[in-house]
C-alpha cells in the first residue's frame, strides 16, 4: 500500500467532513475520487497531504505513519484546482521551487536544477514557455506547470484536486488523455479528485465514490457501472454528462 | 514596558534626548527648560542668549535654555502632566496656581518669591484697527456699537483673551460706579459683536490680520505692536483706550523639578536676571512694559500713558476672577449663550 | 489628514497583459471622446487646484526673499534638528509598523486567528480617532497625573514630553497604514500559494520570504509610503505629547507651526518645502522601484520571445 487511510475522521466544528474513512491506494495506481460537492473529497486529499490534521484515525504513506510529518516532509505532490502557481515567478522558477527550498545539504547544484527543470518542462511540453509568468499562460498550460512543479520534488504520491475543473471541455479531454499517458510514463501513485464520472472512468485504474464523508463504493470503473446496488451511486453515474461515452470507454477498457 | 525602555535607550543613544538638567553640578553644561506661552518666543530667545553670557561670566558654566511655547493654559496642563520645566513663565497667575495645586511641583505662595508679584514685565490691553481707523474707534465703549465687529479669542481657552474680557469688564465697572449689572450688560453687548471666537490669541490675530475679518482686534499691547510691525505698519493702527487692565504675566521656578535636575540655583538666577536692566531693556524692545523703577524711568516714555487697574484691585485676584467669570456655568458662559441670540 | 483606502487592485502594478485588456474594455464601454476629455479635464483641474497650487505657493513663499534667504533659513540649527528628528521618528515608526502590519495582516487573513474582526477593528482605531485625542489619551497613560506616570517617575523613566513620546505617538497614529493595505490584498490572494509552497517542502520562513512577501510587495510598498508620509507629517498627536521643546522634541511640522506663528514666513515655508521634498523623494523612490521591476520583467519576456523561432 502506497497510501493507506485507517478510520480517518475529520470534523469542522459540528460538521463531519470525513467519517471513519478507510481506504488504500496501491503503488503506482491511479485512483479517481468522485462524489458530489461537499462530500469530503478535498478534505481527504488535504488530510493525506498534511494540510489538515485528522481528528481520529491514521494516514500511512508507504507503511509509515504520517502523523509526525508536516506537509513538507511527506514527499507529496499536490495540484490544486486553481493551480496555485506562484504568480511572481516564471514557469521555470515555479518548477524549480521545490528544489531550491531544500536544505543546503540536500539541495542540487544550480546546473542540476536547471537540467531537472528542463526535463520536467519537456515532459509537460512547456519547455518553450519557461520564462513566461503564470498570468501569461492559458489555463491548460498553467495546470501542466502545476503538475511539473509537483513532480519536481519526486513525490511518492501525487494528489490532484480537480485539476481540470476550471478548463473547458475540449482542453479537459486532451489533458486527461495526456495525464493518463504521463501516469503510464512516470507511474507515481496518484489520487485524482474529479466531479466528472466520465473523466474518472476514463483515466483511473480504480474509482472511489464519496458520499457524505464516507467512501460509498470502490472498484474498477467497469465493476462500478455494472453494480448499481447502491441507489445513490446509480444516480450519480447516471447523472454523468455522457453515459454513452463512458460506456464505450469501458467496453474498450 | 520593555519596548518603551528600548526606544528610550535608542533615542538616548542617538543623542536626541539631552537629559534635561541631570546631575548638573558635576556637568560642564547645564540645561534649563523654560515653559512659556505663545507671544514670548522672540523675547525669550534674546533674553536666553543674554543670560547665558552673563551666567558664563559669573560662574564659568555654560547654560542652555530650551524653550517650549503654546497657549498658556495648555502649557500649564503639560507641566502638570509632567513636562519637566525648570521655570514657568506663563500668561497669567491662574495657570501657575493650577500647577501649584494640581501638579504640586511648586509652592502655593510662589507669587511672593520674586518682586512685583513675580512679574518682571507687564503689558496692557490695546486695540488694533485698520489703517486710518475708519470706524473711529477710540475707547472701549466704541466696541459695543452695532456697526463694529470685534475680534478676540475665547476666554475659556485663551489666557490672553481673559485679560481682554476683564479689561472690558473693569472699564464698564469704573464707568458705571461699580455696578456689576451694568458691567455684565456691557460685556454681553461686546461679545455680541464678536463674529468668531478663536481658541488662542495668535489665532485671533491671524483672523484679523490675514483673513481681514473684523474692525478691531483686542490684543495685548506687545502682541499688537509686534504684529503691526511684522505684518504691515501701513495697514494697521494701534489705539490705546482711556483706561485698561494691567496684564501681568508672572514667572516662577518649578521647584520640585528644578531640585530633581539640580538646577534650582541657576533657575532662580535666570528669573532674577529678568529684573536686571539688561533684560528689562530687551523686554522693552519686544514691547513689554518694564516693571523695574529704573527701567520704567528709562523706557516709560516710549509707551503711551494709560491708567491701569489690576486683577487684584478689581477682581480680588485670579482665583476669584476665574471662578466667577470663566468656570463652567460662570458669567462668560451665561452671557455668551445669550449673546448669540 | 484624512485617508481613504482605495481597493488594492486599483493601485498595485497591473501586469502588461491586463493593460491591453483594459484598453479594449474602455473602448467597449463606449463613452464618447468628449466625455472622456471632460473627465480628464476635471481630474487635472482638481489636481492642480488641490495639489499643484499649494505646492507652488509653498515654494513661491519660501523663495520670496531670494535663494540666499532660503538657504540661510534651512541652515538654522533648530530646523536641522527638527528635520533629523522627523527622519528618526519615521525611521523607527515605519519599520515597526511594517513588522506589525505584516504580522497583523497575516494573523487576520491567513492565520485563521479567532476574533480577527476585533483585531481588524483595533488596527483601524487610530484612523477613527482624532490625533489630538490620541495625544491626550497618551497623556492619560504616561502623564504625571495618568496611569503609569507616577510609576515611571519613581523608576526614573521619562516618557511623556520626550522624543520617546513623539516616537510612540507617531507609531500609534501610523499603525493602521501598512496593515490596512495588506489585509484586503492578502485576503484576496488566499492561502493556496502558501499551501503549495509548504507541500513542496518550504519552511515557514522560506514560504514567507519567497511566496508571501513577493506577492504583497507592491501593497506593502504603498503602505510604507502612506505610513511614512503620515509619520513625517503628523502634527496633532505629536503636538500634545512632545511638550514642544524647541530643538529637542519639535518635529518638522511642529517647527513649521512655530516659525509661522513667529511671522517668520520665509523659514516656515522653507521648512515646508523640505517636508514637501521628503514626500516627493518617497514617491519617486516608490515609482523607481516599481519601474525597475516592470522593466526587468519586460526584458525577461523579450529575451524569451527572441529565443523563440
Ligand atoms: N476549513 C473548513 N472549515 C469548515 N468547513 C469546511 C472546511 N473545509 C471544508 N469544510 C466543509 O467540509 C465539507 C467537505 O468539503 P470538501 O472541500 O472536502 O468537499 P468536496 O467534496 O471537495 O467538494 P467540492 O466538490 O465542491 O470541491 C463541506 O461541507 C465543507 O463546507
Ligand atoms: Mg473540493
């Protein structure tokens, strides 16, 4: 298990955002987390990243209890819905950030950083724009920068919180295919939060459905589509924008 | 408190706070703080230089006199609040009485410590009118004519303006054989002619001189002469009334503070110096009327002769005058609230 | 001095890309050329009347008796002391309020501190009370008849009527300026960039230094300029707490009033011109900083574009 949550609960005041969630992701796996707004998807990612502390339960990363680790020590790559790029830094500097802030002893040399960043930018196909500022990029380009920045620290786990949520349908589609390819290339354990069940089914090895702070169902896309045991789940998947397209995709899988 | 101390130390280190006085005897140079009122800035600047020379000659010690000026009442308040004055030279005895009573840094009988009720030089209340005196203002009773606009400051806030008020009152009292009712009526009519009451004496001078408001400015003679000279000898004339009040700005050593600074001796010498011929000459130059008999003889002629009454004679001293006329709900409050109607 | 706080976005450097967008937006709102010229005319006339003219008069009056008299007036020891004191006061008050402003804005917008509404209200307090009242309150605390006065006296610490008092009063009066600038700015920016930095392994200080500070720098600069202008120009509070000891606790604005009341107009306006020049220098420094930043950025983009085929 690359990431394991054991009966993790998180409350905001009276409100229970995560309700004893138990959930694991295998090494190199890409799991999609779907569910309605407010069901606790972001909260779960933030707990794994260490940006929020759970009230109860344990988070393990590669078998190690993450409790004593701060967000900076977990070797997590986090991609935010609205990119959260450093607006005053160039694309290059954004990607280099995670390397530059390392303690002196572990910090790569200037030339090592340059070549590492160049490689990453090539990987996300943005090497031509390395001197641009975030405000001078399209949404899709910004999100790729965010991804490259998260990958730069060689994370053990990649957490993507609705990475394509703010993009238009066409770009989304391109990017999700591209993400799948990228994942096949680097094979880093990934949790992808999305609203879009089609997207989930298309890119993920497994899909987990959240509902009111719990994991309602988890399985491969095909399993989930077949099984409509859970009435809520049925409704959710039926709600998805293009059921025919997702069905096709699943046949194909 | 730690922050305060740090800032205090920092400013000290940067040489901005010369500790006033300090352990003066051991030091080469001694510093005095003279807390005074507004119209004496120019006067004391000159006197301080003269005294420093004199003190150096007499004792070999350098003395620097720092000056602080403001409205007389506000300055008294500052001393009460802890402004470390070695000497106070204010516009009226009442303000020093307040220091004695509330600040307790000088004795209640301070006024007996120096000659002439601790008043080294005096002034009187006079009128400034526009050049050529177009309204034909000659005496106090012209000020209550309906066609005359009078400029004077608020006696509640300005020490100088209190003298003006009492001057008018005293004139009316003498004119009407001591009738309080007549005096009250006269003063009420006078303040009905005042379009703006500035808070301070310099403020009303500015109103009259620079903003061109009013036909006559009631002011201390020295202030009147100075402003006319500075601002336009060709624009204003000075009128001396038939009788006026003797304005007595007193001086005192702020004893507790001076003792703490170790400056009692030099502070007293400084105030005594004000009575010397040299200082009296400087005072005369700044249009203050000397009180020393010899100086009077010498400079008396340069000031117009005018019969003067004093606070003690007509009002039974400052404490009483203050209470009757200027305290909240006193006569000024009563007549001014009706004057507007 | 009354201060209006404009929304931050209106002032802080607009990226070049946005500028073009603005231009088309103006065209799109479709006001006629005449209307635009009238508006510009009104704005210019207003600026001239309320800024240009007074500034002109200051220098006019200062130089009335000739350049020689002007410089003689400026060489006066008390005036020079007042100038030095003014710089010292600003030099202490501004950095302290920068530290306070950043901490307060951080606590309020990002630190999720409880009761931050109260903190905001408190930080605004000095704007709401008249400086004279602030000065009198200060006396109530530190004056001999006040709360701490007798205790301070007993421990031989003099606060009221010293340079320390002038500095403290100025700090109080200028306290809101940096915080006021930063709070809306930081609120708008949210915490995600900081969270991103933390997940990438940045320490608290690195996050602040490399992410937060650069993001707020223009707002901060503006706050510093406002704070500094007020620190150097403060009159009311300083007038009360300083005791007006000439050549000791009189700052430039106090000294100007003294000179004016002494009918020494040349010196008063000469000193005023100093104060005006200090303001101009501050603004020029701000402008230069901004410009060099934008120029550096433009250069970088240009280089980038040249490299591309
Ligand atoms: N800091 C917070 N304080 C209080 N409540 C919070 C906080 N963060 C999240 N919540 C609440 O927790 C619940 C779950 O939020 P979360 O952001 O995890 O939902 P989500 O599944 O990501 O929704 P969406 O799809 O809209 O992003 C929501 O009801 C939200 O209001
Ligand atoms: Mg979310």
